[in-house]
C-alpha cells in the first residue's frame, strides 16, 4: 500500500503549534489579541498533537514483526525527536549558568523548577512522569510532551511487536483502545477528575490517551474510507466546517471544558478522521497556502524553540526597554517571525541532519 502524506493534517499541526506559541506569549502580554479565551486555552492543542501522532505512526507502522524492526522503529523515532530536544536543553542549561553569574548584580526571576533532578529527568525524557521533589515544568517547559510522546512510542512498539510475534488473536485496534481506556482509568484513579491538562506529573498518561486514541482513529478512518471515499465534496465541506466549529467551541470554552478532558480527545478524533479524507473545500483551500505547508514542515522546531525566544523578547522589551505588556499588541508579530526563522534553521540543520537514513544495500 502506497504511503499517504496526509498533508492537510500536517498543516494543521503547524497551525496549532503556532497557536501554542501565542498561548505561551499571552503570559507576558496584556492585549485582547493574545489575552482572549481562544488563545489562552490553546494549550489543549497539545492533545491534537498526541492524537495526530498516534494516527500517523499507526498508519506508517501497522506491523512490527521482529526485534530488528522494533529497534529500527525506536531508533528512527528517537533520532527524529532527541537531537533538537538535547540542543534546547543545553541552551537552557547555559542560560541558567548565566543567571547564576548575574544573580548578585540584577534581579533574576525563576518561574520554572530548574534543578539537578529536573535536568536529568529532561535529559532522559522522563519529565512527564511524577517524580519526588518536582513541582512544576522545567527547563524547556514544552519538553514534557516529548517525554510523553516517546513513552507512547515505546508502548506502541512493544504492543505491536507482541501482537505480531505471539500471533495474538485479538485485533490491534482493540488493544490500542484498551490501552487508551486503561490510561484514562489510571489517570482518574490517581487524580479523581477527568481533567487532561497535566504536564510534569501525569503528562505521560495524557500522552498515552491521545496517542492510542489516534491509533484507533486510523483504523476507523481506513474502514470509513473504503465505504465513503466516493461521497461528494459538498458533504465533506459541511463536515470540515462543523469540525472547525467544534474545535473553536471547545477551545474557547476551555475554562469549563478542561474539567472534562475527554471531550478534546473526541473532538480531535473526529476532526482528524474528517480532514484525513482531504475532500472538502476547507482542505482544498488551505492545501494551496504555502505558508501553512511550511508551518507543518517546521512544526516540531516551532514547538521546541519558541519558549526560548518568547523569554528573550520578554527580557529585552519588557524588562530592559521597559515597554508595557500592552506592547505585545504588535510585539507578537516580530516575535513570531523570529521564532519561524529560528525553527526553519533548526529544521534544516538539526532535524534533517540527524534524521535516520536507511543504509543503501551494496549489490
């Protein structure tokens, strides 16, 4: 079966990564452009990333039949994520060293839980797991989600391998659904709520729920694609518009709906399944926009580098130049431009440089 790129979904990943950038920027601003109910709840788009990741990974790796394939899968995924994560962690470590050197000269604000424990938990990508004496996100604060992603990869690869090798009669979608449900039950048992917006503590469970929901979404899509792929563009246009409205509503109503986190999994599940068809006018329109294609391509880099440059802008313009927080009504534009070009650089020189390349066979 020929592999499909799902370009529209990739573009949504870039668009939503950019909205997460605005979400973190809103912490330093006082402008309706950023301080509104949509942007200030855009952190829930992280769950879209988890569901989409499960969808795409399950599509690309529906079989892992032996130990070599298992090793290859994990190698490729680690090489895809870890080099940029490590680079950003070392940059934040260097910044922490600079702050220590200046502590007796200027006032230093420490908002993150940067410590030896959190450094090593980040280094080994276990910073989405509840650890003793850790009370907040740390270092490159978004890296907890990369930890959750890697843990999901590991469980996916092991479960896929065991099902294939042991020839277990139960179907993969059922196994993946059970993993998602068990992760949700475990999270509820620990926290006593249906919230999902956990990070440094139970973020790995949040990741498992989304990732394996995405894996199930892939099988639902494949089933529906066989039956309904020939339906007209008008129907898919309506479905795409409804999906976007649903996404907008659950994000805007985040203050209420975050207490019922499963709602986001359901909405993202449905939206990904609809846009995977790429048949409606919304899909046909955005696929022509080159900027959205580039945002999709650079989405991981955008996500990983943006907290550094938001912090730099805050230090330079708000603290040194004494601009008011209202200045982010226009400051967000150059900040986003800087983040975009930094992400393009790290995509080209870090992500692509270290990605796994299959060795050519010598005949």
